[in-house]
C-alpha cells in the first residue's frame, strides 16, 4: 500500500513517470521505501528546501499510522 501511494504521488510530479522506481525493504519495526527517479526529476521530488519531500513523508506517515510500523522514505540518486 505504501509503495503504491508513493509511486502515485511521485509519478504525478515528475516529467518521466516511467523512470520512477520504489524498492521496499522490510524490517521488524520499520519499512524503508527507496525511491529512484530520473536525474533531471530529482529536484521536482525534493523541492525547494526539501518541502515536497517532507510533504510526501508526512502523507506517508499519516497513511501508515494505524499499522504501528515506522515508515521511512529515502530518495536515492
């Protein structure tokens, strides 16, 4: 569910939605979502002063609040 949510949000932001990749790494108490986009779209995902990335992380935290698991979004180069 988290993967689909992040993919949907990021694909609507970038110019090249086909290059969006989300890899899920499961842990005992946390889930890490590794996000990769095209190099020219990285600025659109992060935003000025990291505002868009922070907003995506906030929506992700709200969506996973009931599960009790901590979810982390990492934006990779």
